């Protein structure tokens, strides 16, 4: 799948369908595009409705966060970070205004 780089601005989240598998893309504040499967591995909330916090995508359900490198975690109210497992990510290449996205 190809998208223009402008399809996902910093801080935005966009749902994509790659070979009939749903993912979301987001661009962190650092400008890097990241991905995670669309359904949260916790209780299945739609991560397309999540929000970007810094470079992470946060689930609207119970605030699990995804770093875009395949790690999920939850930060509690005291700042402790608990690992919540791993998720698949897409292969993303961005060159000359175009983003190429494919299953990893
Ligand atoms: S459903 Fe995503 S954190 Fe609970």
C-alpha cells in the first residue's frame, strides 16, 4: 500500500487495511510514522480512536500505550510502567513524499 506522506500529520491517527488486515498508523511528535493492529490486545477497543501522546499511541479504553516498535505498556498514576506484551507492526518506508506500508 502506498500513501502520500501528508496522509498522516504529526499527532494524527489513521486506519489502514493491509491485505484485509486492519492496522492504524500514527505519526509521533518526532515525525516518525508508526503502526499497530487496529484492535487493542487488551479488550478490543478501536485504536483508530486512540490519541497520540508524544511518540506513543494511547488506547481510549484503559490507556494502554504502544510505542510503534511492537511494545505495549501501561503507565499507572504513580508513573510505574508495566509491560503488556508485544504486538505486530508494519514495515514502513518513507521516501520522497511517499509512504510504502506492508505486512512485517
Ligand atoms: S481496551 Fe485498550 S487498554 Fe483496554
